[in-house]
C-alpha cells in the first residue's frame, strides 16, 4: 500500500523547508541511504536520504514547493520495491495489512509481478509473497472484511494460497517463499486463534485435502469456510447425511483431481465461498466440475454471500456470512 514520504525535521528551529530538486522521480526505485531530494531549510541546503527501500509512486510537493516537518512530500510503493527486489535475486515477503487495500498496489501485482517472467521468456522469475488479512466476522465493516481472492482469479502468472489449518499455514508459507512465482497468501482474521500441530503437514501449492470423508455430498471450501463446513457436516451426520469436506488450500491453481474424485464418490457438490455470489471463485469450481465431471453430478450449487457490501451490525454480519447452520439447512433441504 502506498505510504507517505514526509518532510523531515532537519533542525530544532526548522518550521518549513523548500524542495529545491528531486533526485528521484515518480516510478524510480531507491535503496536505503540513496539521495532522494535537495531540501533547503532556514539554515542550509541538505540532501534527504532514503530511510528504507521503495519506489516513488507520486510527487506531492513539486520543486520549489514548501512543506512543514511531518507533511507528505511524496508517496512510496512497497509492492514496487518488492518487485524490484525479486527480479534482482531476493525473495521478499511483504504484508498488506487488509486484503481490501490490495487495489492500491494492483498495478505492481497485475502488470508487473504476474507478467515479468513471461515477458523475459522465463529468464527472470519474480518470487514475491504478499501476505494479507482477509474475511468477515470480526466487526470491521464493509471495507475491512472482504475476501479479495476473486479479484485475482483471472490473472495468469500468480498463485493464490488460502489455508484453513495451522499446519498448512506454516507449510504453505514456506512453499510460497520457495516458489519462483508471485504468491498471494491470504490469512483469515477469524483463524488466528485456531491452534494445532504445525509440524505435521507438508502440502504443496495446488494440492487440496479431504479433511472429512463422506458418501452423500461433497462440501468444498477454503479458509474459514472449511471450519464452517466441518461444523455443518457434524450437524448433517446427526440426521443421517454424511458430508465429505474438501479443503482447497490453494485457489489458483485449484486441485481439479481431488474435487472430481470426491464428486465421483458423492455425486453432489456444494461450494462454499465467503464472498459475493456473482463472479466468485465458487463459480469456477462448479464450471470445472461441469466440464470434467458432468456424468457424476446429481446436484451442484453454490453457497456464498449476497451481492451487497458486508454489514457492520453484528447480527446483520452474521446473517450475511455463509455459516454452518445455513450450510446444513441448505444441504438437508436439497437432499430430502
């Protein structure tokens, strides 16, 4: 996410300074210690050096303009810096605190990171990991609660990891760092309190897992949705319906073989996505099943959120999300 580069306080009496000359322009990368600008104070002209690595995204105060200490003079882009670090041999891991803010670095991800290996005919890889917190249920409101996975599903060249279990988080994060492609690593905020043995898993990116066997219906989900499906499966079992639960773990690439094998066993497929029904990744899973496993399908549908922003009100947010009770009720209604 772009950050402000602010005017430094260069002396105790310094109340306002002038940008004499920019030594870096919009789009230029810089390293810690590199000169960024010549700044004139009330006592002297000094060189302002970068305190960290980054990329100048935009100039806020042009040459000849003034600013007080602490006021923004430019914006810098950490994602652009990560891209530059990756193509020069490093394996950066950066964090965009909320996935809702990923559009602010969309150009770096969609037009640079995802395509550079292709543009260099495979000669230069872009091993970047972008960690981001996602998901609703935490009472964070409409612009801090989204799951932006579907925004990137149509972008070739990136991978999307969405784990549900503690062991998978550890193993898949290690796999993402080792991968030579850019990886979006989504962490659901309502899973941070989940505990488990983190030393017992060794999944690879693109490999799903059957976390509960069943014979009557397949429930497919990712992240928090997996836990909701497991709870729903217990409720259904009490009524004589045995649901198989598939944890996708990775949304792009998706594990087609595991999904189709489960569908062949149960002949019914339900895809549970915490995200709007329209345009979601759940539709891609159903399309995959229809294209490659049509003969095994007796029934197939999606359970997702309404096509509305996420409410802030706790009762409304709970009703908005695809929880275990709704999953169990829909499956029971369709199977009876």
